C-alpha cells in the first residue's frame, strides 16, 4: 500500500514537474536532502533561485524515513541532489522511482570527492554491537562534507549539473562557485592553524561521524559511544566505552543535538572528563548558504573549547 501511495504521488509530481519545467526564464526547481549539502547548493544558486530542503527537522539523515508527502516534492523537481545511499539510506528507493523526468545527482559519485570506508573493529565496534546492515553504500562513510576539499568538489559537481540544466544562468553559477572556492580555501587554511594545538588530544564522539574532519586535520578521536549499528549502548558496550575513555586518557566526550544527556553523563561519571556538543549535520542551525561555514566553524570552536579546557 505504501508503495502504491508513493507511485500515485510520484505521478502527480511528474505532471507538476513537466509544467514547472516548461516555464522559461525561471530557475530550475531543485530539492536537496540534507542541510550541509543544501547550503552548498544554495551558495551556487545565490541570486538565481533557492533550493528546497527535504530533511529539515531534528532527525539525522541516516534515520530519516520519507513520508508520502515527500514524493510530489521530489518528483516536481528538475534536479535532486543527495549525498548517496551511504547517508540517506531510506531515500534510495523513492529516488529510484523518480529518475527520468527528474535528474537525481548523488554528489558522492562526483569527480574529486574522496570517500572513506566506515570504520569497524576496536574502539568503533565494541562487544555488544548489533550486526551492521549490508545495504547499498553501508561500507562508506557518508559525512564527506566535513573535509573542505570535498565541499569544493561537491560545489564543482553542483555547478556543472545546474549549468547544464539551466544554461542562461550558467555564468552566475560559475561565478558563485568561484567565491565559494575562495571561502573554502580560507577555511581550510584557518583550520590548519586552529586545530593544530589539539591534534594530539584524545576524545570520544557520540557517533563515528567525524572521520573526514579527523583525517584532514590529524585529530585524535579514540572511539564512539554508539557502535556502527547506531543502537544505544547496552551494559557491555557502556563498560567498554568507559574503559576506552580511561585507556585513551580522553579529555572530552562529545555528544550531538539528539544525544540523550543522561547517557553522556553515565559515560563520564566519576572519570573527570568533560562533555560538549558537536553538530555535524547542522541540525540546530538555520538553513541557507551560510550554514556550511557556520557548521564547520562551530565544530572547530567546540573541539578547541572542550579539549583545551576553555569556556
């Protein structure tokens, strides 16, 4: 029944898409799945149009289950940009249904985008983990925007696809992209300096979402509270996580906006370790072209404050 509802909604969306695409001079209708990617697309489209954000609530992209109401929004778009099945895993089938009238672009497949495998074993997969799902892309880490070089490569993909779909505005997309490249380069240079003093300081994270940031700036994450299955830790894992905090001599354990505070308190109870919050998807931030830089600078600030013991 749910599949039939999706098909009916898609059919209506395709009709709306055909009408929208026939309007000359207007910017193409664009839908983007997650906030960081939406911010990059919004930056490229600045002065031409505004992309529609699909996942705007408090649910992390990995856990997002699309309601039937998403179908017409997706099918009415000229372009849909998503990271790929390694992140928005529950959108893989709905997006497959709309291919044709709508161009679906997985930016993770773009030239120059560096992908890293999902970490398993050791501190990332402790005793009581459930088996990891074997869905498409499950062996690839999806938080790839956390390396500014990947953000640069994504913008190149977006600019090319937008220019091909909307030739009258291709020049504007290209000039906007050039400004974004300069901002990414400045951010990367600044981060090399800001994060160098904390590179050797150990910490644990709530989810293993930060590999791209760690690898780029040689940060020293020592494990995650949640395993690769994403399930809350049972007694065995909690014991193992607390042991890892002590073994690594971690200075901080970082939660996320949806992390239960009592859980983090239980991890650090009696260990003399601080907690703080990181927001890798910008869940708590206002969507728009500035979100990506705000997200990145917020991560750097939270890391420095907690690891260096500064308020």
